[in-house]
C-alpha cells in the first residue's frame, strides 16, 4: 500500500557513551518500480543543498510514484546541532571519508554503516547531497566515479548527466582524493550508480542552489522511470569535465581569493594570494589550466597545504 513515513534509526557509540538518531523518510509508491536513495546532511553546515533535499522530501506524493524513495533527512544530526564543519564533534571524523562504515567503530563510522545497510544497499541509485560549508563557496557541479566496469560506468554517467547540473566530474572510485571512503564512490563500488551533488555554501540558503538541488532530485526520479517525463537540465545541456584541478597553498597566512565561482579563468591567471599579517605577499596561486571556477575557499585564514579552490577543465 502506498505510504509516506519517517523512521528513526538509533546509533550507539559505546566508546564515547553517546547515541545519535538518523531520520529517514520513506515513500512507498502506488506502483512497483526502482528504489532511489537520497542522502542529505552528511556535513552539518551545507545548508542550501540540505534545504533542497528537505523540499524534495516534502513534495513527494506516494500516489504519483512508482517504486520506493529513501531520503536520509539529516545523516549527522549530532554535527548538525553543533554546527561543526566537515567532522562529527564526538569523534572528530569526517562522515564523507569513512563509508561504507564500521559497525564496531566510533559514532561516525557507525552512522555510515547504518545508512549503508538500511538505505544504500536497498537502492538502485544514490544521490549524496553536498555543498560548501561555512568557509567555502560552490556553484553547481556533480562529482561521480569510474570503476573500470564499462556497463556500470556508463549507467553512472548517464544517471549523473540526467540530474541536470551544469558540470559533471568523473574521478576514480578508488582514488585517494574524492574517491575511496566517500558516499558516492562506495555506493558505485557496490554496483549502483551514484552522484555527489555540490551546490551552495558559506552558510547561505540561496534560492538558486536550493532550487537546483530540488530539481536534480526530481530528475533522478524521472531518469529511473519513477515519475513521468524527461529530466530537465538546470542551465542547458550538462558538460562532462575532462578533469578537475584542486589548488593548494604552500604557505600559511591570510587568504585572499580574487575569483568568483561560476566564472572562467585562463591559464596563468591569478586565483588567490596568501599574505603575511603585515601584508607581505607570501604566495600567489595561478591557474595551471583554464577552466570554470567550481569551488573557492572563503575563510580568512589558511594553513600550509590547505585546500584553496577548484577549477573544472572542459
């Protein structure tokens, strides 16, 4: 029987003597069909994409859906309440680096394990909703992964392109950066297409990023045949990036980006500076290749070796 409900999974960490709850929305549609899993709130202050996923959940009508939808309404509630960036305040671990989790680990690993087995492993496709946290500006792009399985890799890319974000980046599922341990990569390695949405940041809830997330999740339903119609791109036909470039500093100091997300940067152009406290320029970061600016750190301070931003090369 078609229904819509929220279940709450309790996760206990005996090492830290703490419990956490994971609220998961479940819609069982009026007709048989595939299963889509949506995960929100892996990182606590990625507010725009979190709101987009919440609106998606509220919009779902079981009578209009073929199949089942799982929406993890907030994966890391403990971090969400504490407003902590990137990591859980109890064990200091990054939930998007410990998938598929460990039932005998600390809180973050147990959260990942619970979502993996109660949600991800029941799904035919997965969308993990992310963006920039308080210190990071992101426009709209998708990260997905390749495994070497040609059929799975094609299904994954087709799924991601249909979500409708402007850019799609493909990295190795087992890669040390943006690969192993991330929610989307581990889902793909288990045999199902998955995408990491990246939208918004700086603690803002800009309507552009909320709406893009909402529409991408509805495009996922359409791609899977769970609702009627064809996926609609948000800003024209999506582009598969050739590769992404992560920029890092070598000096610590005051960080001054000079670029804006969504803009183009040419090879050799200035991306950011690092200043000493007296105003001396310690380092300038220049674009090693031209491309679209996908990600810019907006924090005032940066450490040596710190992530500064990202360029997508077309």
